[in-house]
């Protein structure tokens, strides 16, 4: 996509402060609040250089989480509880069948948040395309990975991003819809976007795609993207209003 500015670091250089391997933690199905508390603990330790960079791999029980830009009209209409998170973005849903990854990474200085997000997206796009959704890409103005409209469906998001950086260390991260239900999204304005859809890899490929199938490819792609071995490229196929700046109209 066309960058609003050049990144602070050359595209082929690492944006990590460390050259030590990222340590992988497979947490399985874990409560959102428990995982959030654990992230905060790890991030504080990483900021003090007490541990190496970490990558948490997990799924959450069904839960709505609201980022800092969530608007009242985004909130669920089904009465289910919402956890207010300290990440960017607006409201989303997490649940079984959705692969979640939280990189706890100390970024090299000067901190480049935009480049970090683009590199996460690049890793996601490569993995989603490699598994068979060959036209997945970006919608300029909106984060995450999108599948172009087809077969009567509008442009639909298949992977989402929401991050926080504190003391130079990243928290929260990304989620990929593998074989999860989409029913819970029908009761919110997901990510503050009322004019687009959501999809899963299972729906797009017409076969069951498990979270486990995506784990190893995502580990490699994330490591490559953060290290500069996987270069951010132009994968945009559309543009749309930024939902963090435009209030949705549900009427």
C-alpha cells in the first residue's frame, strides 16, 4: 500500500531491539483477562530486559473486547458482557476457532508504530494467501487483512489487529478467523465498520481450517516480517474511511 511516510528503518532491517530468538508460548484456551494480565507482566519484564521477546499463541473463550476508540453504538445488542481493553481500535469478538497471537516485543528505537503494524499485516497476508485465499490484501484506511467482495458478499475482514506499545514493548496483537462462528459479530459494529463484512478461512476455502494449521506458518511469517526478511509490499485492492476517525451510522 502507499505509505503515508517512509518507515524509520529500511524495509530489510529488523525493527526488534534484540537479535535473540523470540520465545514461543502456547497457552491454549485462556480467559481474556487472565491473558491480558499475563501480557502486562511479561511486557514489564521485557521492558526491564529480564526476559527475551515472547510470542503468546492462544484462543479465548467467547468474549467481546472494546478498544479505546469504541463508540456507544458499537456495543453488543445481545446483552453479553464487554471487557474494556487498553489496545487501539474499537470493539471486536474473540472466541474458539479464532487464532490469537500476542507478540511481546521490545522495538528498536526510534519506535515506529506504523511500520510495526504493517509488518504484522504483511505476515498475515502471506499466510492467508499461502493457505489458498490468493486475493487477500489490504483496504487502505483500515487495518487487518481483507478478502475482496465475491459471490454476493461485500469486502470482508478475515484477520484483525489491535496493539498497544508501552515503554517500547508491544502488547495485544492479531487474530485470524479460522473456523469460528460469525454469529457474535452480528450483534456489534465490529471494529467500528458498518459497511463491510467478516469472514473465516473455513468459509473462504470451503473446508475446515483449524487454528493449529495456521500456528507454524504464522510463527515463521511474523519472525520474518519483524526481522525484515519478509518485505512489506503493496497488497491494497480498495480504500475506505478509517473507522477510528469516522463514527458509523447504523441507521
